[in-house]
C-alpha cells in the first residue's frame, strides 16, 4: 500500500536549504586560561584508569541501551533545540549538615557535585583537587544557587594563579601532576550566597563510557542519560577510522546540552555536538566527547552520532526502472523536525540517477547523497534533474525532516537510473504529423522515459501538458542520463550534440491521495528541417486563406520573395492562435502578425512556438492567412460616407482579410462609421496602413478619435472578422474630417435640420460655421419617426474630437465646449429606417 501525505499547501515556493555540513553549531563556552611556567610539561597521552566518581555516575558502556533493530526507513535526529533562558535552574536544596566549614571546603572529587549552602561576606572556601597526570585540563563548573554571585581561582602548590573560574563551564590548564587549590569567594566580598561546585579531568576523567561500534549505525537508538544539576561534564570515549564522517544529532533534552569531541592528542576535533551537523574526524583517536548542559541545569539527553562514511543500518533501495517502480521504492518515517533517515544504494556503474519523492512530501524534506567515503555527491538544490554518480560503488542517501510545524513526515523514494533504458516506452519519431503521446503515471515516485533518434545538429522542441491540473516536468538526456541544454539560449529548442538515441525524462509532480493513474500528453518534434507540416503559399486579400484548415501544429510557409508578410493562424471560430516562424535551421524569424522574411525559401510556422507547456494535437484544425503585408487589389471607398452609399462586404471564411483603398490624400484625417446595431462580422477589426504597409491606426483612432493619414499615399484599410465570428456581412463608411467642412450647414434656428436614415445611410454630417456657435454650445437630437437610436460627435477642422462619441439614445441634449472656427457634427445611427431632428444653440441661452 502506498503511503499518502498531507495536502497542506507547499510552504517553500523557491526554497534553498543548505547541506547538513553547512549548519553552524556553537562551540562550548570556556573561560580564559592562564598557564604558569610549570604548565609546560610533556602531555601524557595514555588515558589511564578512570577514577570512580563520588557524585552521580555517568552511564558505562554496559549500561548504554542496546541498539534496536531499525524499522523501515530508520531515522536519527531530534526535535529542534529550544534555547533556554540564561538563568540557571535552582537544584534541589541540599540537606543542612552540621559544620559549615567542612561542607564548604575540602577535597573535590572528579565527577562529583559539591554543594555549599552558604558563603558569607569575605569568607574564602578552599577546595583541593588532585590530578595524576601532567598537563591535565580541568572542566570546572561553579554555579550560583542563590544570593550573591561567586567566583574562584585555581592555584598551584606555590600559590600561582593558573586560572579564574566564573559562570558556565570553565577549562583550566594545569601543570605537573599533583594537588591544586580552588578558592571560592563572593564576587565583591559582601553578601551571602550558595553554590555548587564540580570538576572533571580531561586526561583522567572519573569515568568515561565507551561507545561501541554499533552505536555509529543509523539503526542505533543512541545512548540516553541525564546530566545532574551542577555537573561539570560527562565523558564518552570511542574510536573510529581517521577520516570518518559522522552525523552529529541534536542531543535534545529540556536544556541546552552540548559538547565537543577531542582527538587522540586531546585537541578539539572541530566537531561541536549541539545542533544537527556533520563532522569529519581528520586526526587519529582515540576520541573523547565531554557533554555538558550550558547553564548547569539537570536535563535528559540522547546522544546519537551515526557514521555517514561506510554507513551502516540503512535500508537498501535498488535502482528503479522507468515506469512504475514496483517494489524498488524506499520508505521512511521521520516523526520529528530535524530527524534524519537513510537509505543505501549500490551502483554497478557510473551514471546519472533521479531522486524522486512525491512533491507534497518533498515540501518538508531535504536530501543529500554521499559516497562510501562520506564525500557529498549531490543534494536536492543542485540536483533536481539528476545526480551524477561518479563510479560504481556504495552510496548513502540521507533524508532530513524540515517540517517546521513539528509534525512527522512519512515518505516514499525511488532512485531511477537515467543512464539505463529499463522500462522506457517504444521510441517515437520527431515528425509533426504524429498524434501526441499519452503518458501514464501510476506511482507517486514514478519517472517515465521516451526514447527518440536524432542526428547531430537537430534542434528539438519538447511539449508536455497534464490531462487534468498538475505540473509536468520533462527534459532531454543523452545516453549517460546527463541533461542536455542546461544553459539559457536566445534560440528555441535544444540542439543535439551527436547522432544517436536520446530520451525524454518526464513525470507529474503532484500525486494526491486516491490517485491511481494520472496522464499527460507529450510531443517530441524536430524544429530544424521540420517534417510533416502542410504547405501554405501566400494568398490574396478578399479571399479565404490558402490551404484548407488542418490539425497539425505546424505549417511550411513557401515564400516566393523576401519582404514583409502578414501571418495569422485562426481557429474555425476565428480565434487567433499565436505562433512563431522559424527558418530551416530552426532559428526564430518572427512571431505572428507582421513577419519580415529575409529571403525566398521555406519557413516553418509553429503554433505556440516554444510554449513547452502546451500540446496542440492533430485534432485542433486551424487556417493560416499568409498575405503580403502591403495590400493590393483593394476596391476604392468614398471618404464622404455620409453622402455616398456605405461599402458593403462579406467574410466568407475564417482568417479572411479584406482591404479597401481610401480616397483621402496624405495629411488628411478620416473617421470610420458602423451601423449602431451591427454585431459579429458586422463590426470588423480595421487597421489603416500606407502604401509601404506602414501601420497608421486602428479601431481606437478611427472610431474614438480620428486617423491621420501620414506617410505615402495611397492608404488602405485592412479588415478582418472579429474573434468568434468567422463569416458574415458588414457595412461601413469613412468620412474625411480634416480641413474645411464639406457637409451642409446646420441651422441655428429652432427648426434645425431633419435627417432620414436606413440600411444605406447610417451616418449624417453637418457643419457649423465659426460665427454660428458659442464657446459652449448645446446639441439636441430627437428621433421623430422610425426605429433605432443614434449618437453624436463634434470635431474641429483639424479632425480633433471635442465631444463624443456619446452613447446611443433615441434623443438627448449635450453641452460641448468648442474651439474657434468651424466644426463638423456627425450623427451615427442604426441601419434602420428612421428620421431625426437635430438642433443647436448657445449653451448660455434659455432652452427653447
């Protein structure tokens, strides 16, 4: 049964987690060490016998709990350490004993905790401690329990001060073997306080439990214990080969448990035990670990240090084939934050592998891969697409719980060999006329493989899209499994470096609870020297696009001469399908719209271009309009549409483009009028160009403002049917509005003017001389008979609109601020029989 995970939304949209080796850990707090001349003696490297402590004993090796057999996906780690406050917890009040001086002075035994219930004023408590080895280092903890603060100084036999002892754990380097004195006083020689005192020897500790070889297995439960309040440090000893890499887990506990590892020369090994991190034992052992609680509080702990190099206790995961991995799936459970699980992998050869988790689980995990020597091979951040194993051998995969909500993570993992072909689908071709592939995914950690053959220099485009909402990942690899075309390029597609067989590696990232068989579609296509594309040749304005609608994603454009062309692909419902044009080498030439073709020849139009997240299959028919950009063979149209009959036309097929030659000369301004009740194809999209094809204006200028005919005459209006209306008739008129008004004058008397409209006349034009209007003028139109409604615009002699176009209405009065000089008034109506009365007067005059 496959495990499922929470559908909690991902919490790391672009996340970057560092490898475990880079997690910083604070070192043990130590005081300044003062060394007298007698301290420069030869060190005694032999540990010697341990001295039995008089205080709470450290657990011995035999007392350490035996490692338990690991469950599947056994893990190590601990909950994130909660930093305690810096106020030391108060240990239990000791029983009051007679003879204060005896209780607060005397012999201090290593590993014991002594309590002084009271020290007053300038009193000095004198303690002695004896070491049997030269150049020993003492771990000394002096904790204030209550009252005033205390401090101590350590002196040798002739009274030289070797070091001072304050709060936290102190290290004091001694000289020859012998007895040394600790003198405890209050901080300022005043007040009263109580304290605990404890010391431990670095070279001859009171006791030092041995960590057996089994302790360093990932299957080990570790060693648990309790540090008594006030204890200086607890010692563990072990041996490992030089160069071993350990994973140091957080010791946990209610306090701040930490420690450091010393090598065989009693030098720090650079391995702080506090937070989850990695440590390499670079110097020979035997090694010692001294564990302490930062503030001297009593706390439980669990010590775990599994070995990453030559790792033991990791469940084996075989390399999975492509397709459903079946039983080649590793499983694990990481119940706590920062807990780490492991899996072992044996590779028979070098090659690339893909590490796959279900994405929802992967939101909370961080993985790293190591070789047998403990060297980092790859991690999740740098190797999302593949991890290159450099040689045959054993490898260890570590999986870390990074769910900061402190909840557990159950996971599955598959390691798929990308350099093998096991489980690959049958090879596919790269011709564009093939149906899209339908790829199945039946496991959350499945990876699919689609082989294809290619030649050196082939430029390949890859398209994938899920059948239902998901994220499809896909990329090209060579026969070693290495990813191709990893660098950004301004060109589309991926160029194959050599002739041979290549593979598409792909999978769906999301796998929801209850999923069984998810599917996605895929197309592998050659962009250079493209095959399987229907051929299209340039057509003519006023006719249907050349070439019948077809469902193949590409078209071969057979261009007879260089120049600018209009390229537009439309669906059967006349919705534009954007594409990109490429040359025979697969290099981009232009997008949809205006395309500058550099030379005669064959070019390839691809719908969607490099939009690799879209599959357009052979069941999506479309037509391609391929026309010279500059229109030709266009019928002439009047620029006095208010007087002459409007132009009537029709679109007969999706993608058709019509054109009209405008009568107005260069420098003039025109506006376009449509019947107010026109719909669908009756409201065509219009663009105006000059004789060279240079774009001048479109609907916005023609209908809302006016269009200046700048450039070289003659000028053309290019018409196309709007989206969703592939065919239908249309009627439109153009009116020249720049220069002296050519329309009849509109009387300023109450009678005004009466205009009749119909299917052959839906725009009425009048002029108002300069001396017949005020700076602010009101205009009123009223329908006196018939049907429909109208709108009004007022323009000056330069073609600038000062009012309108208004909204359509049966009748309305508007006030317009006018410039000096004559103006033109346009009344645009529905194409139905009607009569309108139009009047105007000074806006300051009483309404009549």
